[in-house]
């Protein structure tokens, strides 16, 4: 996952949980805080270990050269 999405969702869930706790809706507030805690742990793990980041496979572009060794321009 994208670390920015994880960080932003952690902040949003944390803020929502605190607002719900202050309004007196304790069950949803605590559930939101627990989800925010889990999301922040995943965010920290993805930042420290780069475990959840997507690494695209390397593409082999050797066959796209013409006879003179220059690259062939493609429209798309």
C-alpha cells in the first residue's frame, strides 16, 4: 500500500475516534481508535521494512532497437 494513504487514513480515523468519544458514542469511538492503531502499525512497518511496497518486474526492452542501435520511438 501507499504509505501516504496509510498515514492519512490513520490521521482521519484517529480524529474521528476522538470526536466520537467526546460526543459520547463510545463503541464507535473505540473501534475507530483500534482501527487507527492497526493502520499506524502497518504504516510504520511499510516505512521501516519496505515489506508492503510494490516492486514492478523489470521489463526487457532489448528487442525494441533497430539495426543502427538506436531506440525505436513508439506512439504510446
